[in-house]
C-alpha cells in the first residue's frame, strides 16, 4: 500500500464532515465514503469540539504559542 498524496480541505468541508458525524453517521462510513484518513478526521472532530476552529494557530497550547528562545 503506497503513501497517500497530501490533500487540502476547506474549513467548510471539515465542518460538514464533523456535522455528519455529530448527526449520527458512523465514522467508518464517513472515512470510506469521502476517502479520508482516520487521523485527519479525528483531528477535525477534536478541533471542532475544543476550539471550534480548524486553524493550526487556534489549536496550539499556550506553551506551543510561546516564542522560542535559546538557552546559552
């Protein structure tokens, strides 16, 4: 099985997939029907539930948002 080519999805598409799931469609059906990876789908559901945003910057922890500094 080869590596899957990276695809981009709009926030609207992600929102629609999460909505299908929340309305009772099974995870397996969504993954199969839309040819999605489980990890991507699970991340969308988590992001939707925690911040309501699919933007990476909105889903970082406070620690991840702190500027990086070198210790000499």
